[in-house]
């Protein structure tokens, strides 16, 4: 009778330990999932992605049949040195070219630096645009069919200023347009926050490994599941945002309208992390299969 009671107590203890370990593992998976979602979101909003966003945004659809499109065509075609008739398609191709989109990325980086420094009145100046336009001489030659002189660059910059109004492109003005506070913007765009989220995820993963040190192959499973789920969540979010942007809040809706390339980034990161998660889970089952085969060989 005592032996039966002792066996029952041992069984209950083992079940209790199993339930506790399962619950802790589930909590760790949730933490890994949440941290990874934060990490991916911060990766998407990195200023370094500006060029990718520009190249993958349907700028023509945004500008087509708008007053600014007609005005832009009229002003650029009215430049005295222009030797070709410029259409909206050619303007879009010019903006999406690698050289121009990369320069736009550099401009965005400058805005983020000024934002971090607290200079909310900063806006790009005609002098900065003049230097940028000189660096884009080959692309401008393709657009206008003309080797531009210094005076031509000056006229081109004045036309751009007339179209875009550089003074209106201040940091404070854009934050107000999008309804975002400076503090929130600094937090989201800070590279330190990306590193912090990544380090926390790695630390959580290491703790998971220590918790399952008797069977380290499990780390592939407990890491793979949250990675796969977070990746699938971002893929789904990207598809929903791309297909039904009107479901979003007004601020985000306007933002996605101006930067449709974000949808591309969301889906791209989602697919990448989904693949990494699936691979990790497959590795777990492969190692588990080999462990079982190895144990059966030892027994035989």
C-alpha cells in the first residue's frame, strides 16, 4: 500500500513538474513572440529602408490625375534647357532610380539626425538640393537630354522649391501632418531601440536554452514557433494593409498611401522570418529523429 502511495506521489510530482515546465515554456514563447514583433516593426521603420520604400511605392498611382502632377510636368517641361518632353512616367522612373532613391534615403537620414538632436525646425534647403542635384547629373541628363551647367542646376533647384516648397517640409510640419509626436518618432526611429529589442530577444532565447539544457535541440522548437508565428502575422498584416488600407486609422491610412513600399517591406520581412521559423522547427524534428534512432541503436 505504501509503495502504491509512493508511486502515486511520484507520478503526481512528475505531472506537476511537467505542467510547470510547459507553462514556463509557453510564457517564454510568448515573450519571444512579442519581442520579435517589436524587433521586426522597428526593422521596418529603419530610416535605412527609405530607398527600398521609394522604389516599391506606386508613386504614379498616388500622383496620377492630381494638380501637383500636372504642375510638375508643366514646370519641368518649361525649363529653358530641357530638350525633351517629360511625362509623369519619366518623372516616376527618375525618382525610383537607384541613384535618386538612395539620395532620398540620405535626406531621410539627415532628417532623423536633426530629429534626434531636437531640431524640429529643420527642413532641406536649396543649397543642399543644389549639391544633391549636381551628384545626380547623369540621371538628370537622362531626364532632360542635356548636360546641365551650374546655372541650369540653379534653375532646376528653384523649380523644385516652387513645386515642393522646402520651407514647408520642416520636421515639425511633417509630424503635425501625420499626427505623430516628436517623442514617438524619436523612439521608433532610434537605432538603439532596434539593438535593444534584438538583445532582449537573444537573452530570452538563451534563457530558454538554459531552461531546456537537458535537451538543447528543443531550443529550435521554442525559438522556431514564435519566429514562424510572428512572420506569418506580418505577412497577413501586409496583405490586409495592401488590400484594405481603409480599415486602418486615418493617420496610418495616409501614411501607407504615401509610402506603399511599407507593405512590400512588411511582407518581405514576414516571409523571411516565417521561413527562418519553419527551418528552425524542421531542424528540431530532424535532430529529434536522429536522437530517437541513436537511442534505439544503443538499446539494440
